[in-house]
């Protein structure tokens, strides 16, 4: 009797489970990543010494960039007109003038623009106004003392 030899198939490593594990890890890291709130305006804050105030959930924050552009609670406005800013504040605030009104201006923003935002907030009835600053770095104080 002659038996036919069976041809052995080449042994291969099955990559399907490995690919599944990689995709599961990718999904895990994407879901577990924390996201930070970032605005699209790049601003350089003026400096001041003091304690940080606690963050309030219900607030109106107007950010003024160095070119005079406005952003209300993270949404950039289409133009630099004060009437557009007024409309955006009414949309966000809903007429509730008791919420804190925070003005964040770039250090290079013209003073008149920040004052215009403060005047607008006062005209609209907001009494709880705040201006944001950043604390000076230790190296900056030494360089200022040398100048």
C-alpha cells in the first residue's frame, strides 16, 4: 500500500486577534483622554499678584485678543463691532444680569477696547465685573528689577 504524503501547509501567525487588541487599546485611550477648554484666540494676559478666584459655572466671559477681536464664552464673533458683542452677550446671558461677567483682555489690547466692553456690561446691567490677569513668573520680576 502506498500512502500519499499529505502536503503540510505553511504555518502562519494569525494577526486578526492582534489587530483587534490594538483597536481596543486605541479606543480605550481615546475615551479616557481628558479634553481641555481652549479658545481659538491667542492672548497674552497682563500680570497681577493675588489669590485665584474659584471658577463659577454660570458666567459670561468676554475675551478680547490683541487685535480687538471678541469671543464670548469660547465662541468667536464674526466682527469687532460692539453691537455684535451686545447681541452675543444677550444670547449667552439670557437677560440674567446676576451672573459674573469676566473680561479677559490680551496684554497688548488697546485700553479703550477693554473700557468699551466694561461700559457695555454696565449699560446692560451687569454689576459683577471681573478682569482676569496672570501671576508674574519669578524670572520676570528679576528682569524688571534689572531694567
